[in-house]
C-alpha cells in the first residue's frame, strides 16, 4: 500500500487567521479564550512596549501588528533565536466585535485583549404575548 504525505507549505500553517493578506514569517504565539460575551486574546510579545504594537478590529477580525528590534549587523552571532522584524497576526472570530468596549493591556511581555461581542450579534429573547 502506498501512502502520499502532502508536503508542508507556509499557507497551510495558519489557515484560520487569514484576512486577505499574508501574515509575517515571525510566529507570535497566542491563545483565544471565550469568556462570557467577550473574547480574551493573549499574545506573547516579549520586549515590546505598547508603542511598538498596533491593534485594529475589522468586523469580526482582530489584527495585531508590531515590530521586534532589528539585530545589529556588525555582531557575530553564534546562535540567534530571538525574532527580529515586523509581525502580523489576524484572528478571525465567529461573531461581530464591539470596538468601543475593547481593552488592551501589556504586562510582563503578554498582550491581553478583551474584545466583547457586539450587541447586535448577541442572542435576543422575545416574549410571546397572549391575546
């Protein structure tokens, strides 16, 4: 019996996070947690300041962009594992998001975004009247 293993490609890496754009080659790990009527996104961004990050919300997509400091070119590295350059992560969530109530916090290298679901996307209860 023969078995074919499809080769790994960069586009198969993060198919759920695409938004008409290519993400960066720098992988910034994140967690997405459903917390009641909001989403909590926690992203590891060591060494970055709040000014180094740009967050944008478009409908049900959260886009986080930033830049890690470039390495000094005159250095002779024996081992280099820290990321350098720009990164971009796009997280597509299942419901429309409320941009006005979104909160962002950066503490100890972890970016925490609390993004509530928009009111129009929440389920509504309709009472039935008797005649």
